[in-house]
C-alpha cells in the first residue's frame, strides 16, 4: 500500500508543483532561479570550507562524519542547481534521481546524528566550559612555569651535557690515543715475539724448579727436540753445568747478581756436546720468578779460536826465533866489535910497550953507570977540596953560585929517583904487555895474579878518587886489599880473562865513587831539610860513576851541588824517591859511624884442586836482588846514554861460563857492598869447543 501511496500521491504532487511553477509569473521564476543559484553557491562554499577544514584538522575524532556531511551539502547544492536548470529544461528523471540521492544522504546523516546524540549530550555547558577554561588557564600557567623551570633545567642540563660532551670528547680522544698506543705496543710485541721466535740464539724461560716453560725455534733446532719435548724437560737435562743438586744455589746467586754471562756446554737429543755462550737474566713477572737464558752456539768460534791460538803460537814461535836470532846477531855484532876493540887495544898497547921499552931499557941500563960516574966525580971533588982547601976567588965564587954542597947531597937522590922511575916504567910496560894478550886466541898456562896486578896497574889513575872541588872535599884513594892464595898456573885465555877483571874492577870503582860522594855530601850538609834524588835503578851501583845532588838548606835555601871530577866528568841530578831516601839513610849511617875507607878486596884460592876461585868485593852501597838477577843480561844497563853498552858483564859471563867452563855470580848486600865470585877450572877440558868469542879473538 505504501508503494501505491508513493506512486500515486508523490508523483502527482511533484507534477502538480512543476505545473504550478510554469504557471507562475516570470518575476517569480527569476526570483526562484536567483535563490537557487545563491543557495547552490552557499552550499558549495560550505562544502569547500568543510573540505578545507578536514584538510587542516585531520586530528579531530570521528572526522569521517564531516566528509559525509560535506557530500550531503554538495548533493543539496547540486539539487538546487538542477532545479534551476529544470526551469528551462525540465528533466523529471534527473530531478528524481538527485532527490533520491539527496534523500539517501539525508537519511544517512540523520542516522549518524542519532548515533552522535549521546556523545553530544556529554559536551559540557558554557559554565562548565568556563570552569574548565579557568582550570586550563591555571594549568597553562603552571605549565608555563614548569616550562620555564624545564628551560632552566634544560639549560643546566645542556651545560652539563656540553661539559660532559667535552669530557667525553677528551676521553674519547684519550681512548683513541690509548687504543692507538696499545695497537702499536701490540704490534711491537708481535714483532718482538716474531724476532724471539726467529732469533738465531736459543732462548729458554726457566721456572724456579728448573722446568722449561718456553723455548724458541732456535732452541729446538740446536738441540734437535720438538717444542713439546723441550717443554716437558728441565734445564738439568740439557746443561750439565746446572746440576739439580746445586740448582737452588745457582738460582740464589743469579738472583743476587741479576745478570751473568758464562760459557758452558749443551747436550742435544743425540747426547752430543757443543759449546755455547750463555747470558742469564733473573726476572720477576706478576709476582713469579723466572730465569731467561740466551744461548749462542760458539762451536765455529771455538774452532776459530783454537786455529787462531795455534796460528798465534806458530807466529809467536817464529817471532821468538827471529828475536832470538836478532838478539844473537846483536850480541855477536857487539861481541865482535868489543873483541875487535880489545884486540886493537892490545895491539896498540903492545906496540906502545915495544916502542917505549927500547929507550927505557937504554936509560935503565945506563943509570947504573951514571951512578958510578957521578960517585967517582964526587969523590974526585972531595979529594980536590982536601988537597986544595983554599981555591981561587973565581972558583970559590962559582962554588957558591952552584951551591956545590947542596948538589953533592941532592944528586945521589936524583939518580935514585931516576932509577926508581925507570923501574916503574919497566913494570908498567911489563903490565901493558901482559894485558895486551887480548889478541891471543890460544890458551896458555898463566899466573892469574899477574893478570889481576896488570889490570890494577892500568886502573891506577881511577883508584885516586877526586870527589869534588867546589865543596872542598878532598881526594881519597881506594884501598886495595890483596889476599892471594897459592895458585898453580892456570890454563886459560889470558887476554879475555884480563877483560873480565877490567869489567868487574871498573864496576867496583864506580860503586865506591857513589858511596864516597854521598857520604861526603852528607858531611857537608848537616842542616839538610829536604833532598831530591833521581837515580834510575840507584841500587845498581856498578853502573854509576858520577853524581850530582841538589839540596835545599833550611837557613838560607842555598843550592848545593857536588860534582865528580873523575875521568868522565858527568853531571847527575838526583831527585827524591823512596829508594833515594834509602841511599841517604845508608850514607848518613856511614857518616855517623865515621866514614869507611873505600876498599876493594881481592882474594884467590884453589877449590877441590880442580878450580880456582877469585873474589873481588867492595864496601860501597851494594845493589838489590832484582838488579843482581839482571846484571848479566845482554844490553842491560842503568847508565846514561853514551856511558855504557850493557855488554861488559854479559861478555864477562860468556867468557867465564862458555869459554872457560866456569862460573861467575854476584853476591850483593844492600848498603854493605857487593862481591863477584869467579870460578874457572885449572885446566880446560879437551872436548871444549871454541866459541864465537874464541873465533872473534
């Protein structure tokens, strides 16, 4: 029925209305048209504003309702627009469809509004809104204060954050630097570990119980073990120098020293021993003690050292042989020169003795006749005076002028002196001829005493010591004490034996010169406060012939010197030292005991019927044992340059020992003198070979 109602009534109504519209006047039509257009514009504007509002306020709850409302308004606007259009171009279908759509949308809007009524009823009233707004204003104020506080706190927080950021930045940079350093350290450690592993030296880390806790590749290679095998072993098994029973002692010793370097031997897997150079270090790491050993195989070095030592020994032997040969050549050269000099001297002395002997023999032979002639003349003068007691005035005047009485008394004395001088010259010539046997290379039977006496006669001028002029010290003669035994004729080489006597006696005279000079100087300087002596090897008195001593006197600081005015007239400056003080002490003691008479004692005796012994001693200053052990060494001398060659006693030693098969020794007594003891056989051995000295002679 409802269907019929709508179909019959609604359609008729609409039709009636349309028909009515057409019957209205034109003014009403335009009014209706204008109104519809304005309504359409208004609805479209409202729809556009709603769409804009939706676009701007998408946060509104149930915003989906607003688009539906906008669609509804758009449908109303469109309906009015179509109605306006239909005034001129009627279309019932279009108008019906639009109205149906509008009706549907309207019903939809109504349904939605019904659903929204409960929610709308909950919307507060204006009073409530005012209260809420007041609360909101208060809340906003509180929120603003809170925001200010928050801003303040934020400022502080930002400051703290900034500070913390800077601190974190610094820490971050520091951490980066630390990480970088750790990376570098790690790289260095890796490099060190690599170097240790690849080191040519074997490296062992040892625990306190001797167990190996680390080994490198070189250790495994040198010993022939794997790392696992070595780490299960102890140091005692590979090094016998570190036995288990003394390991604790070794540990404590290395702990005390901290570092040791030794040479030892290691045993490899095949029990083969090889030398190593070990560097031991005691270390502490994380509260634990360890020993680190670096072992270097020195087998090649040992072989090289052995080869070098052998080579050095060979070269040293060669050098010693060359030195010995050179020394022998120098000795031979010096001996040849010395022998040639002595031979030339012997020939010269023999020639001089021969040339002097002829006229002196003529003089000595005529002296006895001259004495007889003078005696006869004096007797004649006496007879003449007896027979003619009163001579003429002229004769008497001449007698007084020539002092005849004095001439008669003095002439026999003059002749006696001339005879004594001639005899003296004859004895000197005989001594020179005996001493001139130096060029004789043949052995002869001789009287040893003749050779000694001849040498003393030649040295007669040196026996009168002139100890000084500037200081007023008087000359002093050396006393010769002879104690000759009853000796047989001795088979020897007399010329060379006389040379030995000459060397020994010269040294004795040198010793006495120094002794006399020192004693005389002490006597002249009783107020001595300081003495300076400088004598090289002062105790070797046989090599000193001259002396000068400088001293400071306490009263006026006067410089005093003594000068030996003997043959060589040398000048010595003697400085203070320990040994020189001993010289002065000895000299002072001699002075207090009343200066001894300078003496050379010579004694001879026969020993065991096969040897003769000759002792030549002096009471000089003597020498120490160290010097006495070297005095027979070739070229050993303490004399100044140009004074001695150091060959005198060396040649004497060879003459006695090698040429005559005897012995010569020195018995020194420091401060008391020195004695040379010479022993030679009475008869030379037949099998004795001729030495270089004999060949040179």
